[in-house]
C-alpha cells in the first residue's frame, strides 16, 4: 500500500517553498525602479526572468494542489490516463505527477 502521508508531507513542504519564492518574486517585481534608462533596461530584463520563474512556480503549485486533491480523493498514485499504479520510484522523484512513466512518455 502506498504511504500517502510521506508524499503529502513532501508536497506540502514544496508548496511552502514555492509560496515563499513567489512572494519574494512579487516583492522584487513591485520594488521601485531606477530613473536611469540603462539601469531600467537591465531591470526590465531581470523582470522578464522573474516573471518566467513566477509562471513556472504557479504551474508547479497547480500540479501540487491537484496531487493533494488526488490524495484526499484516494486516487493518488494511480495514473490519470491508464489507471495503472505509478511506481514509487517515479513518485519519489515527481510526487506531483498524475501519470505513469509510459503515459508521460506518450504525452511528451
């Protein structure tokens, strides 16, 4: 039987880490900007990188929340495509994954 408590704890820890990171990104993006055009150009490039990181973080948070929903529903560790058990090796590396290795390879 799958130890969902372990994965729940891992997912919650990652969710907390991402939440803190997203708050730091938001604070950086909301920080006052320079009046110097050259510095402003560099800041804008940095903002684009931060926005990309923020977007990636938001997508990961959505995947984590979906995994937590699957834990609550009792379907965690079951591939959402084929219905087979997802290997614990895969869940140890990607605890938020909704698919087994075979189905994930077919989607990519």
